[in-house]
């Protein structure tokens, strides 16, 4: 068997195993909970109205944000966004959805971390958290470890 044929076989095995991993994630309790609360939230008219209002306030604030504190409506716009966000957090379906989303995100991060560490300790793993637990997230992960280059 040639080197090229061996590489094709290795890649095929890797693709099969990655598909199996994806199926395990899709069948996980975290994914099930995420999909359940997403559907409930999407069918909740109160949640949808709160989300709509938050998006409107956020879009209006984006115009102010371009000029920063110098824009005359900056502070009022920021306050509206914060109030909309607080209002969303008071809605049970949104709160449960966010918790499920966070749990799924953590699962995906842990899987990515495990894969990356099996390759090398220096492989960067993106995360949605500002300060990854490992402290090695790097600048692209949202929290600079100070060890970039």
C-alpha cells in the first residue's frame, strides 16, 4: 500500500470517527435540552416580543455606538439596551434557553479542548467565555493569555 493510499485510509477513518462524535453530540442531553428550550422560546409570544424589542434597541444603539460617548443619545441608548436585556432575563423561557445554550457551548468547548490537547498543548481552542478556565485561550478566544508570540 502506498503512502498516499494510507493517508486516504487515515482520513476516511478520521471522518467516520468525527461523524460518530457529531452524532453523539446531537444525541446528548445538552443538545436535547437546547432544542427543547429553543422551540419553547420560539413559540412564546412574550419572549419573542422581548427579543424583538431588544434587537430594535440594540440596532438603535449601534448608530450611537459609532460615535461613542460623544453621541447625544449614547447614554440613553445604552440604558434602553440594558433594560431590554434585563427584561429578557426575567422571562423564564429565555432564561432556560440561555442556560441550555451555555451547557451545550460548554460541552462543545470541552470536546474541542480534548481534541486540541490530544494534538498539542499549544493548540488554541476558541471559547465564548471571556476568560477560559485553562488560561491558554489566546487573544482570539476572547481572553488574552499574554503568551501570544
